[in-house]
């Protein structure tokens, strides 16, 4: 609105100016905090704009590089994880895995849908902070079992049933923070699996109870290998904070695979301040991690899985061009199976939100039946149909990534390389260590 | 009885042999000599066998134990009997940090003292310590019983859920949300049984009981930390 819209007598006045610092959303949050006295908890990842894969472009083929034929020529997508120590590495048809999300945070049908979709697309899915359910084991041909600080539901039988073990040190949405699952979602079954009283607001520990630091981690990994006869690949998952050192230390501790999760990575629930203000953007994590692997002579020997804001085949291709062996998706998989679907708009409104912005996943009232334990709501999600959607989406992402790889002249997604990329912004150029578009320069490049 | 020498044999072979013992094995008695502080000795066992470790162990001895009895004739390094499911683990000497961490079941007996974070995140295990326990013991303890015949260090039972803590001596300080609770006849009975299983001749009447005030169970303004 401008002043001329407000009728008044007298000389012209200055237009009212909104503050960029004290914007309406900022002030609304101040008022909310003042009224309630407690921080905002929500699900999802960082919502602010940070440098991301969108700030990179592929160069494509040219005189010096020739492309592969779009549909005819072979472009492999398979990846093997856990080749360093595990007797039984995991073979995946596509380099896109489903990230760890707990039964508890997600409904039973949602977990089943993830298992079905991932299995149909030839990839793995992952348990979460709440243990392994027989349903998800049954519906996932390849299942990664998370070993978390809370150790909810942890037991040697499930450990041996897993195809790989992921030691979770941190998550990109909240590096340094533990999980939380609010009382509305602690149903009888969730309470029993976690050995907790029903209906409490559950906090999970932020630190492992029986090890601290890389030297201990090495011994912890030894123990897990001994229990499982050195069969399973052992992943170490870290939030994006000090990717060079965390990767180097995970390798030193004996990891087969490093999982690196940037700040856009989703969570089921944590403080908004944590999500938005702690950790590095995914784009800023990859090169330092790859550098650490290269410095140790371990690139491709120890596989790197990158997650946090992966949405398209272009994102997959970009992460791999920067040196990742595979990616993991959380939020995108939930959207594929029906999260934030416009068909629930009326119900999102009733919950004080709107399609695309709904993030009160911790409250357990998800109209789409995904982030809930309410039997009526979860019955809305058909796991077979939702699984099919996920499979389709994974297939599309794979085809997209292949399209790009072929255009860049590669017969395997893994052959994508930083030289295939340029950056649209100086920030992205610095983080990805690829030249700013139209130049041969990026910040920090030697010789300038 | 089978004897395994960790000086000449390697850890993988030892654990593989112990894992190969089926439910109905008749080779129930094992002796491990020269443990020399090795890590991950006798982890992931799942048969009703008895393993006597003749000396001190490193990290995670008897981790994730099911059914077996593991007797350490020495002291135990960090995380002894971590995540135990069932069976019995006995430490003749002292135990380092995180003894019995996240244990789901079975009995852990420590005849000496236990260091800090004994019973951290315990989920159903019973732990009997003849001596003292260090700071932050039973942190976030979910269920099961921790019996301390000596004294407890700082912040006992911080952020505790439903585990029961019994201490005979002094408690340096209680952690957040941990309070002294009434010793009712059923607790005396429970403790009598725990002490008997732990081979301890202390009298249940000499103990005090501690547990959760349940004030941190829901996020409230005053709990937001
Ligand atoms: C609903 C939900 C639950 C999650 N639960 C866990 C968990 O239990 N353990 C874990 O390591 N990460 C968990 N995460 C994080 C994911 O594993 C992954 O790091 C993240 O979702 C990747 O980023 P993206 O969501 O942008 O794809 C969760 C994420 C979501 C969205």
C-alpha cells in the first residue's frame, strides 16, 4: 500500500517502509515467542535460500567433448557400497538411496511405501531413530539399519538382519542435536519399540552413550563388525559441519561409506533455530569431503553418499560430478508419496498452514497420513500406490541424471566430473570449486 | 572345556568360534586366556555358554550379549555388556565408563567400582555394583534396575525415565528430574532378589531408592533447555 491509497488532508507524506531486518515474519515470531515462552519446533530442512545445486550448470558436449546418443548408448547407473571391508557389499541399480527416517516419525504405511518404491527401483532404504519394523524389513530388499545415540530398539538380531549398518553421528538439519518425538506420536507400538512411557515428549540423546571421538569410534566399528562377522558395510553419517575432518576421521575409524548430510536436509522435528542456523549448505560440504578422501587415497574406495535438498536428476548428477558416489533423499521421497499434496489444502488451512509450507510433522496430524501415528490418518496412505509413485520418481531422476551424463559424454554417472560444471554465482563457484560461468576463475583457485 | 589363547589366536577366530555355538551345544565352558585388554571380546554371543576371561578386557566386552554368561576375572574397559539383551556378565574387578550402557535385559554384576555413566540409557538391564559409581550414572535411564552398594557420584539419574536406582551409600548430587522415592515393601523384595543375584550380602533396608520426578516428560516453558 502507498500513502496515496490512504486518504488524508495536507502535504504529501513518506511511504510507510517495511524493515528488511524486522520483517513481518520476524516480528510475528517475536510475538509468538513472547506469548508462549517456548521455541518453535518443526519438521523439514532449512527453508531460507542458501547456495545450492541450482547455482551450478553443466557445460555439455562441445568440439572437444562428444556426447553419447540419448536413448541408445549405454550409461550405467549402478553403484556398489561397502567395498573396503565388508564381506557383503551392497549392490544398487541406481545411485539414489532412501535416507533414514524412523518408524514413529513416519507412519507404518509410509515406511512400507518407501520400502516398496526403493525395492522396485533397485535401491536401498534406511531405518531411523526407533528401530527396525518387520514390515519395513519385509518390504525392503536392501535395508540399512541405523545405529543412533538413543539406541531405541537396537538389538543384535536386527543388526544381523540388516544389509548395512549406519552409525549416525549427526544430521544436516541439526548437527549436534538429538531427536525429538512429541507425545502425540508416541503410540503404544512406538512406546514399546522405544521402551518409553506412552505419550511423553521424547528426547533422544545427541551423543552416543558409549563412545566419544574418533579413536572410540574405531573400536565401536570393530565391535559392530565382530558381532556381524565382518559381513555388513558400515556407514558413518555426519551432518555438514567440518566435512574435511569428519570424512577423514570416519575413514580413519574404519568406515566403508561416509554419509554427508547438508543443512537443507530434512528432520522429523527440531527447533527452527537449529534448522536454519547450524550447519553448512550441502553444496559447501561435498568438495572438502572428496578432498579428504583423495588426500587419503580413498576416493571411490570409501564411498560418499551426499544428502540434503536433492530433488531432481540434475541434483543427482551435480552431486556426483562433485565427487559423490551416490545420494540419499528424505523430503523428496515424502513428497513423491504424497506429502504436502495440494489435494489436502483445506486440511492444511485448518492446521494453520498451506500446501508446500506444512511442516508441523511433529504434531502427528498430517492430512496425508505420512508423518503421523493416527490410525485414521495413516489409513489414507495406500502403501502400494505410494510405493509405485516413489518408484516412478526414482526412475525419472535416474533418467534425468543419465540424460545429463550422456550430454557430457559419459557412459557412467560416476564419470561425471567437476570439469563438466560451471557456477552461476561467486558463492557457488567458491563452494563447488568450479569456475564462475564464462570465466576460468573461482575464489581460492591457485594462480590468481 | 575349550581354552582360547588371545596371544596366539586372533579376535575374529575367537568370536567366530563363540558365535558357532548353537543353542544345544555341549561345549558350554570356554576359557579365554591372555586377553591383554583386547576390545570386543565375546561380543554378540547368543547361546547358553559360559565364557571365563582370565584377565582384564578392553572396550565392549560381552557387548549385545544374549543368553551367555561372561565372567571377567579382571577389570573391564569402557562399555562392558553394552546393549546386553539377556544372560549374565560378571566383572571381578572395576569397570570403566558406560558399563551396561543401553542394556535391554540380563544381569551385570561389577564386584569393584564402576566409573562414570554406569547404566547410561539403560533399557531393562539389571546392574549390581558392589562398590561406587561415577558421575552421570543412569543418565536418561529408561527402565531396569541399578543397585549401588557404595556411593554414587554427581548428577545421578539425570533426565531419568522409568529406571529404578538403589544406592546404599551417599549420593553426591542428583541429576535433573531425579528424586529420592519411598522404599515400599515391593521395592525391598525386588532389591533382595537383585542383591542375591549380584552375590552381595548387603541388606535391602540399608538402601535408598531414586527415580524420576516425571517433570521433564513434556516440553514446558520451564523445561526448555
Ligand atoms: C521425517 C524425517 C525423519 C527423519 N529421521 C531421521 C532419523 O531417524 N535418523 C537420521 O539419521 N536422519 C533422519 N532424517 C534425516 C534424513 O535421513 C536425511 O538426512 C535428510 O532427510 C536428507 O535431506 P532431504 O530431506 O533434503 O532429502 C529424517 C528426515 C525426515 C524428513
